[in-house]
């Protein structure tokens, strides 16, 4: 982190003309298992990764917020009293939306000083690693500290989600912010999205000689398009037809009844959610009882369910997963909302290069653009640097 801390401090001083008061950072995240379960009140198992967004902050003597970054030429400025969803747009909606959302969670924005912000990041944009939540959480903990708000981390996660839902306009769940704020080195965050109870689960990848490989297909995915909202609508329709408030209320034992109640497509959507919730629970148990070598079949089954029942995979994701499996991965699956983005593969450390070469070759043979691949490890959540 030392280099980016130096860079963000220098960037801050270059833009704002003085040295920052402090530096804060928050990580991106990868979801190990539990896809599309979050908005159904279900279970997820993400972990914070060792790629971070870093924020330098200085306090002003007026009530203006100014935001700049290393990845945009724009310097956004607004009076705190003017913050609101209708006034914010572009990339600065993420950090400025957090300031507004803090007010929605009890902060007296009339009583806080203005601030200058400067942001840099090593979290890849568009790879499904939640670069947006990393920005939101880094800004949230910085403002929480400097404005002396004393909000706890679950509340700050809700602040980030509110900013993304109401200001940015993305209908995301709360998983990303929880992972970014509560993450711990070598641990995943087991989150119940209904109760918002979260527990840390030891991963033990390094001890078992494993690496988690990210395979970014480069296929763009946009959750504002119809596929994502159609899946949410199917889940809601399935829950209503089964007489429950959300699919979280259903277990694997309810699927026989569901098959008789629902049309085929809705049944398959429901089956994915119900079985994926069970796979998250089984993965947590397997990690605790047997270690990470025992979770490969669950990762593989998750991909099959997303491919066949939820129908959110694409040929590039399927090829990445199948090639990784054929060349020695313990398990592999697509990760994220689907229709593009990245796959993950849990692989023996000595086999990472071989699998990367195999995937590169398979993509070239199929005429797909070359994927971007790199390993990630579980890291600590947001903190002051």
C-alpha cells in the first residue's frame, strides 16, 4: 500500500494545494459463492481482496465538498446543503452520494465542515470486483472519522448501499459494502442478507497451497438492462406464487411442491436461489470442518446452476470455467451478476501459470478477446492508513 499512499497524497496536494489531513482505504471484493441470493434475503460468502481504493482528505473552513481523482479530469464541487440524488451525476456521484447518505442515516450535515477529497484505486473497474463499493466505503469511513459521526460498520454499509441505490441508480444488494468494511485477512464474510448478521469464516487458501484466480472475460455487463431485472422479477413472482415473502423462506425440500406450482422458467429461477443458499451454507461448513480443498464441487455446482437454471452465463464464462476445471482447478464458477464479467477458479499455487496459458489458448481458439487474469487474496477491510 505504500506506493499508492504516496501517490494519493501527492495527487491531493497537486489538486487542492495543501497536504491532506489523513488517508483512508477500502478493498474491493470477490464473491466466493452465493449469487443473486442477496436480494432474495439469502446467504452470501464474499471476501475483501488485496486491491484497494485510497482516499486522501483535508478539512475546509467552509461548507463545500470538492472531489477529484486519478481516473477522471473532473473536479466536482458542491455545497453540503445542496447534496441530493437529483444534483449528483457521473463518477463523483459515488463519493458525494455517500456524504448525502450519511445525512439520511442521522448525520447533521448542517454542523459538519466541508472537505476536499482525492481518490486513487487499484481495484479494476468492470471486472465484477466492486470498485464502486470500495469508493463508497473508503469515503464513508473517512467522513465518519473526520465528522466524528461514530457510526458502526453495518450502518456504514447501509450508507454505501443507499448511495448506490438512490444516487447512482444501481439496484444492488448490501453484500459488497459488508465485505469491504468487515473483511479480514485470510477470511470470508458470511452474511445473512435478511438479518444482516455477519460472521468471519477462515479460508486457509495459502496454508492449503491454493490461489484464487480471477478470469476477467472483458465482456461488459450492465445491470440496468433487462436480464438482471427480469431475474429479480422471476424471483419475486416465484415467492408470491409459493406464498412466501421471499425465496429465503424456501428450502430444498420445498422444490417438489414448487415444480407443481410454477411454470418451468420460474421454477428454474427459484431452484437456483434455493440450492445456491444451501451451497453457501455447505461451503461454510466445509471450510470450517475440512478446509478449502473440500469446496470445489460446490463451486462447480454453483456455475452449473447459474448457467442452466438462472441462465446468466455467457460462452466466454463457460469456456473459462471449463478450461480451468480441465487443467487442474479445485473448482471454478462465474461470479457476479452475470451476462459477462469474471469467473473465479480455486487452483493449486503451482498450477496457476498452466491454467492461465490454457485459458489464453482456449479463448484464442474460439476467437474470443484475451481475458485478463490475476490472483487475489483475502485482505483486511476498510481502515485509516
